C-alpha cells in the first residue's frame, strides 16, 4: 500500500478503537478528511480508497476541487465571509462555520446543511478561534431553522488554545443539547482534529475534521 493508504487506515483504526472505548458504534462517526493545500491527485487517491467526505477552508480552492470531484461530499470548514456565502453554498454540501445572523441571512434560500460554530475560548481563558458565543447559539439556531433552504445539522468547534480539550468538548456537548432541544434533527457535533480526535469522540463528536494525520504535510505553495 501507499503511505497515504497506510495513514488513512491507521486513522480509521484509531477512530474505531476510540469509538469502542467510548461505548459507541464506529459507524456513527464520519471522518472528514481536510485537504486544504493538497493536490487533486491526492484527493482522487483518497476517493479511490473509499473516502467520500472532504473538507476545505479556502473558497477558490474548494470551488475548483468540488467541481473536479462532484461525486464527493464537500464540507466547508473555514471562516466564511458574508459576501462569499452564496458562492460557497453552490458547491458545498455542508458549511461548518455559521457564526452570525448576517451569515444566516446571506445563506437563506440555498440548499445546504449548516453547523453553528461555537467559540469555546470566550470566557474560558483561551483566545478565540472563531465562532459565536455559547449563549448566542440558541438564537442563532432559531434563525437557521426559520431560514428557507437551510438545514440545521448541529454544532462545530475548533478546540481553543491554552485550554484542556476534555472540558472544552464537554462544554460543546452541552451546547449541542440545547440546539437539539430546538431541532431534533440537529444531532451532529463537528469536533476533533488530528491532535484531539480521540477526546472529541469520547465527548460525542459525530464528525471529525482530520487533515495531516491522513494526508501528510501540506504543500502551502499550491
């Protein structure tokens, strides 16, 4: 097998092991392979290996990759500018980073799944890594539910720097419960990256965003 296949299978095995340790079914966890700065050849190899969910965070790069492989499910996982929202919604199947009312309004009318990005650094002593304050999430969720075309799927976070990930992910799970109370279909929790996905699984994550652990180093020259 190639090194890429070896890394992918190693991550898949680790995800399954972490799920079983948390008394969860590995099949309920989706691994989104983040392919920012990676060439299409690598993405096509991953697709041939069975990967169907890919994550991107830069609009032009994501647009071009989605056009080249429309059979895949494309997750936009980066911060999203309001004036780019409708363009991203044309190719993204899921947008993980909805964090303000203006962005909901810009996306309204588009056929897309959305996750609310929660900033767990606010009040917790760590710097912000993007997202809305936990206290504002229910109101934002209601706005999504009322917007035409949008499907509220759940919440997302990037673990804050300088704060232990276990209590951070536990706090996210509490926010997720409040969102599910508003919409039973909003059951997704997008959390966990290459360095902390085991802890995220233990806290109930349904979607992991794993990049370099699968893809190897990024080619930032692309």
